[in-house]
C-alpha cells in the first residue's frame, strides 16, 4: 500500500530551494512503485492547514526539471510557525487530519530551525494519534545557521553573490575614490549569524584588498574602533569598503538598525543598518559615501548561484526521499564534509531534535582578532561553498525561469 | 612623425568602460606604425593636469586583453569637470602644455556629456595655441542619456542587471506574499533620465507580471495615484513590485530623496528614495515592505554584463582610434541602429558640439499613458541592448578580474 507524500517550503526562500523541490519530486517519480503522489503546500504549511494543496503529478517532467534553475518558492512559502504542542495542539491535529484524509504518509519539510521543530512535533503527534507520518526535514537557510549540517543549501549561492558583488563594487569605488566616493557600504542579511557577512571576506584574498571591514552580529559594534579603521583605510588605500550584517548590534544588544516591527515568528524586522553606518561616517569623518542594500536580490540571485550549492540543494532533497522510503523518520538530511581541499562531501542525516530551534553562530576563530575580518580557517570553510557557476538558460537576454501550473488537489474536508 | 595618444576615463565608471579602454589600446597596438604610445590619465583628466600619466606600453597584451572582462576603471576615473574656457583658461592651457611636452597628438576621452564638452574645448584650444590635438570622444554612461548615439556603452549591462535582478526578487516576493512582504521596492540609478528604471520593465513581459509600477524621473510623482496603484496590485496579485529611479521628483521639482549634498559637477547627491517610498507605503497602507538599493552593484556587475553592450563598448573604442588616425577630429563615436528585429547596428560618429552638455530623456511615448510602465515601443528599443551573456572567467568561485601595473610616465614638466 503506497502512501502519498507532502512537500512544503518554509520561511524565506532562496535561489536554490526549488532545486531541493526538484530533487524531491524527481526522486519520488523514480520510485513511483513505492510512493504515490507528492502534494505540495500552497504557501507552505498553510496549504496543509487549509487543505489547499497542489498536485505535483499534474506537472510535466520538463516543468519539474526547470525548478532546478528557478529561484523563489515555486509553491509559495510561508513565515508561519506552529506553536508548541501544549499551546496549539489543534493545529497539529488538523495537520494529521489532512494527512490522513489524503493518505499522506511522508512529510518533507524544507526550511530552517523553526521548521525542523514543526516536523519533529508532527512526527511525534502522528504516532500518538495512530497515523504515523514519516517526517524528513530538508535544510534550507541563506543564513547558514543550522547546526550539525556542514552548510545549508541556499547559503553558498548568497555567499557567492555577496563575494562577487562586493569585489565588483570595490573595483568601482577604487577607481573613483580620488574625486568621489571614499567609503562604500554593502548591507547583507544574517540576523544573528555572520556567515553572509563573512562571505564578503572571500573577495579580499590579498592583504589590503576590499572589503576592509566586516561588521558581524557576533562582534559588538565598537563605534570608536570602527571609525578609526575606516579612517585608516581611507588614508592607506584612498577608500574603504565595508560589509555590514543587518544583525550588527550595539554592545548592549540593540540592533544598529531596528525598524521597530516584528514578523510572524516574533523576530524584529531589520533594515537600514547601512544608512545608519553611512550617517556615522558622514557626521564623524565627513567622507563621501555610497551604500547598497542587497536585500532580496542576494537570496534570489539564481543567475550567479554556486554550482556546489545547486548540487547540494538537489542532493538533500533527493536523499530525503530515499531515506524516507528506507524507513528513516524524524531526521533532517545534512551535508557532511570530509575534506576541505580537495573539497569532498556527501549527504548524511541527523535527528530532528538535534537541529530544531538552534542557531549556529560563527565560531570566534573564524573572525580575526580585531573583529573586522575573516581568518584563514574561515576561508578554508567558505571557499568550497562558492565553487563553480551554474547558469540558468537565457532567452531574449533574460533567464528562462520556470513556472508551474499549481493545480489544486480537490479538498476532502471542510474547515 | 607618429605622435602619442592620451586616453582618460571620466565620471562614474561602468561594467564595460574598461572594454572600451581595451578597444582603444588593442587597436592602437595594431597601428604601431602610425601612432606611438598610449598614455592613460591616472584618475582621469586629473592625471593629465598633474602630469601623472600611466604608460600603457608597459602592460602585456594579456593584461590589456583582461580589461575586456574587468569592471571599474582600470586607470582611475574622476568626477572633475573643467570649467568654461573663459572661466579657467589656464587649466586648458596646462593640458595642452602637458600634451606638447609628451608629444600627444590624440586625445581619447571616455565619458558622458560633460566630458564631450571638455574634449571639444581641448580640440579648439590646441589649434588656437598652435598644437593641434585630434580629440575623439568615446561614449560612456550607465544613464544612457547622451544624445545622437542610439545607446551608451555601459547602459546595456546595467539594464540587464536591473531586469534580471527585479525578475528574481519578484519571484521571491511572490512566493512569500501570503504571510510576509507585500511590497518590494528596487531603487535604481538615473538622475534625470529614466532609462535604467525603464529597463526593469523588461522583466515584466506578461500582463500583470512584475514590476507592477515604475517611477520615472520624467513623470512627476503623484502620491495618491501611486498609493492606489500599490493597493490595487496587492489586491489583485497579493504583492506589488516597484522599480524607482533615484531621480523621481515631486511635482514641484524637488527630488523624493535629496541627501542635501552636491558632487564636484554641482549635481545633487541622491540616495534613499526607496526608504522614502517604503515609509509612505508603511504609513499610508500599512503593508509590509522590503527594499533593495542596487547602487554601485548595478554599474559594476560585469558578471551579468550584456554581450551586446560588451561588443559595442569595444567597438566605440576601436573605432575612435581608427577615425583619429583617418584624420577625424572633434567627434564622438556612436552606435547607429539600423534595425530593431533582427537587431542591427554599426559604429558611426557625431560632432562633439552636438553631444556636449546635453541629456536625452525618455520620450513620452516610451512610457505608458498612466506613467507607471513601459510601452511596446520602449521594449523594442531596450530589448536588443541586453542580449547575450558575456561571462568573465572564474577561479576559486570568483571572477578573475584583471589588474594593471600602471607604471608612471616620467614627468617632464614641473607644477
């Protein structure tokens, strides 16, 4: 008796979350003798809660293959965190009810730490309610902050985007500094962990090359030392390039730029740290600045995705299906690194309880002693993740990003 | 008696200004029997005024060839405008003095409208002072605002970057809109002319697709109509993607976001229009927003340069040398379009007096009647300019951008 599967995307999407979807769907199609249809949640887990699911069996093989080079979330994602079992047991029960109605025995949840927590609870409650569901998490976060897995698919491509972009902008600033902009600031994502900011450091292999300063969430912002460093850099190189994480904080813990609003997960909505830092440079040093805010561009930049990241994003999806069919439950697929150089990796797995609701910060030894740069150890870790280019096909000068039909599965339950 | 040449980059650099340099230098090397060394201005025209020139003959053929895939300005550029002949005749005389001392009979000036004015005056004064200099302008501006030439090298690559980026970000926003960001704003360059903002429109070929709103400098900002349009788009599509030009103005002429400072050309320094627009959406419509500011990333993004733009940037440099050697003076090379589809072009030339200090705005018929989008005529004009990809070589996951030795020419004059 083969059961169906349910796949959902969760949280902020990435340039390669659809690559993982492609891995899940193509692998499930190869095992049509053991697994039924794969339904996808329209707008993530919300699609299961509202019984608004997409029948992926209605998509052609070509459409599924095109997911491999298409950014965004093909079925819709959601910033929606299920509360604890005690607080909102009804929501979990509803999930199981929908799964039961559609004979869904496999739950593939593609997200970060919050999502792994949800998958874990669904696995527990299904058993408790007499409808066991095999729950397999598929890691995804541009922030690279999931524990255990060597890296999170999505991160390598942001890392490559940020490193390439700051390298290019630095060449621009360097050539103009004599008469124009002296300080250039690139604001990047990374609420609590400085991995993306660290990736900017990949651009500066040679001593003295940009970026001259990286501001990490892990290192409390020291106004005086920062301004001195900017000033020194301008004196020495004529210009200064700064990469600043949106999560950079004052010593007392407050973000440099809090917008004052919170998202559905209760996280503070950030934005504008670049203008805060620029304003400081303007008022204290009187230097001409420019700043860029990469925002969503960085996490959707499939056009400059890392080939390694694409390969891993596919592999964590593919392996999730294989492990589920082999009877593994309550696990997340993970990337296991066995060598830095040459870079070697394979896909492993880890119990969901070990990754749920945890964040992996940058180790202190990855940040230089002065707090403004990355160490050789960090470079050895990061460099393999941005290797290779995996360009999408183009037509009329633009990438041919795929679209799905997203046909609804007829509902069987009421509200 | 073969004379030397002087090449200088001017104003904001682009992803392909070095491609034009490559065209000049490679072509001059091919005509070593008719033209001597090419000296480049260190930091643009300032290098000539201070007799700080770079001897490009010291660079290998490989280093010159690498300019073809390297963004920024390889010799340094400058925001430095020579004043009128009456106001500052001494500066022009100094230029001629330096040219005479180094036997420079050819002046190749790679820049925008201000630079063409300078080249024109140098041509006039050289003759007047008995040291005739053949002056040939090479068009460059990301703003695409030079008259006569069909397009300006540099623009096609920004256009491609902006169209690709907003297409990618729109996929991200579309997949998250149900529970997260409803409005995404991308701020792009273009102080007075909306060409770059228009390029965002290339991403939205199908009706209803993003960007849903483009704000042009040519169309006075209408607060009420804009907010209604945002609201309608969110209602119809669940989300709204906006491309806003930094040069967007209030009806009375004031920029939406003036930073209050001015650059060396006396132009107002802009920045932050995205946050102004976002703030308006937040306060009036209460919608969750995100915004990106592409800033220098857009004009240095050689990694996603348009192949057509690269080819044209080379050709305007190559042809400048050929025309100069054929005795043409006081001209600028230009791109002449002979057909939209299939796209056909060749390099022509135009008298400097026709392009100096002039700006080419978007024609009103390129903007839809409602002022928020581009017309089919605009699309027919823009689409050929972003055709083809011209990827740089990569090593260790990053582009191999070239660097020059930039050896100084020994000075012959004092200050």
